[in-house]
């Protein structure tokens, strides 16, 4: 008798169904409008505090117009990879602008930010080399490391003593690639880049910064974490995405010319993936132009960040170590995290839950994120809603941890 093991494994996975049965399922919520500070969900206006559009540019008329012009000129897609028939002059224009923006000799555009890390991290270190990760690095960094033939080592989050201990274990004559998030996507804190650079020099290692959440937020005109610390020349590779502050889809890696040349011919996720659509490339070019000509957008983001951080702390929330527009509200209980997310949406506030197994249940949190275009009134209302619900469900008490199994 045929025993379908695949189907058995799929059927045994029932965690989402359990949460649905409780009426608390918070994922794949359907938005019926453009991404803005207010979105439509099931016909209702909801304030968006769960977006990565830090500068609020996804519906900016300048970006929309650039996208439409690109479609008229180039069509809807490229029908091939960058390596073969999918490189357009607009891709090259974008790469030149990105290189100048982050302060590197050259850059290379991929179809997504995830694909950047898969292709770069898997192709640079060899079988006897090392990839060294912060243990709170993003999943795409971890997956890129898994695809490499290198030995993967981790150190405790932002713990420089542990990083040095890890580096000291590595062979001196092998490549040691330290890969870090510039801004950590759930915690909202910043990598200790100056100390990391010092240790990299001491142990003859190289540094790659994933600036998915730092680009458009930190540094001169939003040029990122390395710019923020004045260490652009000391960082070997700078990675960024277009799906956050740059309001599109895609990603890039920036470095010296010889490294980019190597990656163009060895990064499998570039060679075997279709290139980003012309409209996406055009909207990123427009976003870069807009940010650099109007840096007050970033000032607005930081004004909102400081205002919201203080308001959330005053309301009683533990915001961890965040110093950026990503603000974790530590709930430390999966069930209460789901409750708060659901009740907030019912009261017109969209936030994102982060629960086990993504984090330990004792570290479950609400990910609250700011946009430059939020108003102070919207922030005040969101804090009022979230704190009222938190008090109602006992978040500010000493909770007994409820973990879904």
C-alpha cells in the first residue's frame, strides 16, 4: 500500500489551524489599498504601524510617475536573468547611483534582497573558510551561510567579547567573513560596527553589512550604517534592499570593482534569477533622487521615532534596546501577543506579532514601526489603543508564559 509520507508530514503541521480556531490568526491580513499610514482592511480604515516603508514613499507621485514611464518605455518585465538577456540600461543607471549613494566603487542589483544574501554569502567563502554571524542576524543571512561550503560560526548578539573569542578559533590563513545586520530587524538596535571593524582588522577578517533596515534611515542622506559611523571605507561589502525605505522590490550589493566582477560571474541567485522589472528599477532611482534632494524626510522619520519611543515607554511598554524606527514592544507571552495584535486591529491599529519559534516565547513581542509620514496624532492614538489593550489583557502584570505547541 502506498504510504504518502510527504502528505502525512504536511497534514501534521497544524499550529496555524490552532491559532485560527482561537480566532487569533494574525498573518496574511489582506490590504485593499496602497501602503500608507492608513490602509483599508475589509473596507475599514486602519492605521499602519507594521510597515517597512520607513520614509513613506510607496505611494509618492514622483515614484509612481517614474514607474509608469519605465513601463511605457521598457514594458512590464525583462524576460531573463541579468547574466543573459535581462540587463537594461536602467539597471546600470541604478547601479551607478547606488554605488555613489553608499560610497563604494561598484554595485550589483539582484531581484530581491533575500537573493543578494543567498548569492553573495554562498559564493565568497570557500570550503575551508569561515562565515561568522551575529546570532540575531536575519534569516536570509543564515540561509546564505548554509548554502556556502564554509564553516559557519555564531556569536552572541552584539557581544564583542564573544565575537573575539569566535575569531580567535579561526585559522589565520583562511577567509573570515563577518556578516551582520546594520539595524536588527526585530530588536531595532544597531550593530557595534566600530568594535567589529577593530576586531576584523586584528584577526584579518572581512565585514559585510546587511543594511536592509539601515538604508534611508541612518547615515548621511540615509546612506546606511557604515556612513553613520564614518566607516564606509572599512566595510568590505554593503548590502541593501529596495523593499523598505526605497519603496520597491529588489536588492543590491556594493563593494570594490574586483569583488563585484567576481559576484557577477559566481553568485548563482543572480545568474539563475530573472532581473527586476523596469518599473522597480525606475522607482528606486526616483526614491534615491528624492531622498538626496529632500533629506528632511529622514529628519521627519527620526522626529517620529523619538516621539513614539518616549510615548510607548511612558505608557509602560518595554521597548528593549531599540534606538531606531523599529520598536519592539516586549510582551513575553505568545497568547497575549496574538490577543493584542487582534484587538489592536479591531480598534484600527495594524502591528505585527513576533512569536515562537521565531523567538523564544519569553521574548515574544509586537513589532511597531514608524514612517516619516505618520502624524503625531496617529502615533498618540496608536499608543493609546495599544496601552489600553495591554492593560486589559495583563501585559504589564507578571505574565505566566503561554506557548503554542
